[in-house]
C-alpha cells in the first residue's frame, strides 16, 4: 500500500532541476541568436562564428602534450594480463 504522506522534494533536486532549466534556456537563446544572425547576414559563410563568441571556445587546438599518449598508442601499451 502506498504511503499517504506527502513526499518532499529536496533542495538538491530542486537545484539540479533549476540548472537543467537554465541550460535549456541558454541553449534556446543561443539557437535563436544563431538564427537571427543568419537572417541579418545572408551573405555570411556557413560555420562562421558569431561575432560575440571567442574563437578559443569554438576551436580546439590539438598539440602534443608531454607524457600523454594518443589513444592508439595507449591501446597498444595496455598489459593484456592486467585486471581492472
């Protein structure tokens, strides 16, 4: 039989739900800004970043990091007798 008492939502759950709502709103605002920018700049190249976005966040610069192996080399260096 189900409990007759009212279940309470914890603050942690409410905070998680608020973060999700904020992320969705931010994502929708970015999408709307991209659409509006495309309407305002019909001659703009596809994939051209919005003027207010920094380029560092849009492009990942890949350069070797000392002591870090690429994925293929890491797969080759795994000991077959090792257990997880």
